[in-house]
C-alpha cells in the first residue's frame, strides 16, 4: 500500500509482529472518526504504544481507513490522526500519524508509566 511506504511500515507478513513499538494494556474511552468525517465509532482502549493502539469496538472501520482518534484516559485526553492497520472480531488496530510534539511527549509519558506497571501486550496473528 502507498500509505505503508510513506510511513516506512514493513509489508504485512503472516505470523509476524509488525508493530513499531511494544503496546501495553491500557484502559480508557476512545472515539474514532473517519476522515473525511462520514461516521464515528465509540469504543474502549485496549492497549497503547507510542506508535498506535487497539480499540475494542463492535463495528470497526475497514483496514486502510484514515481516522482521527480521541482517547480519554483517567489523567489525559489526546486527539491524533491515524489509520486502521488491521481489524479483529473485537476491534481495530490503529497506527498514529503526524503527531504533534505535545502528543509525542504525552504518549511517551503514558507508555513509560504503563511499562513500569505491566508487561507488553502479546501480539496474536
């Protein structure tokens, strides 16, 4: 895909973890809006990394969809652009794009706290 080459993401290979950073279990609310805005999905944040997240939802967007993600955690709210990289029965995996300096710092701080309190989330093909 052209979006993958723009973001230097390796092509999908069955059975391998393509994540750019380890994800950690995390709780919070999530809202995902399609870009251009043609719909919104609400869900629960399942895990988080500096590069992406998994959002549990009954009605995920298709892989390749560009989205705006709003995450509401206990101590912070973040809004970021991204794209749906994969879908599962339980939700969608999202890779973040074009993060602001503030978003990068907040994600780094959040992931640092999550890293101290848990182990990385296992990847399942």
